[in-house]
């Protein structure tokens, strides 16, 4: 089930820096890079979902999962993991569109 209420609008840079072992001054750049890179990956994921290109679904979700995990965006990580695994299994009845929207919305709160 997608996490429909993931909200990162109040991310604490100090806490994030501590969790990933960096100084807080580096967090804004990491977040900006994540947002920028996620835009193109989300576009590829959207296209893959529309065409049911399961390998591209898997690889796009994997990329989002890795980046989100590195920054401790746990909800995005978990949803991307679910999409990745469903794509790898070529699950026809998986709610790809619902998960995509939830991931996009969560990233949009950053």
C-alpha cells in the first residue's frame, strides 16, 4: 500500500546530517541534487508505467529507491522498493500509477 501522506516539508537538516554522517551545510546541496535528478527519473518511470516496460519500471524505481534511502527519505524508499520488486516480477495487477503519484507527491514536499 502506498504511503499517501509522506511529507518532508519539515526535514531537519541537522538530524538528516547526523543520520547520514555529514555536516548539515552539505544537506541543502544533496537535497537539491536529489530533487533535480528525481525529476528525470520520475519522468522515465511515468513513461515506463504507461507502456508497461517492466524492466524500465524496475530500474527507475531502483534509482529513486537508492537516492531516497541515502537521504533517509524512508517512505519514498519503501514505495520505490515496492514498485521495483513489482516491476522485476512483472506484476500486471500492481498499482503502479497509485504508487507513482504517491512517490511524486512525497518528493514534491521536500
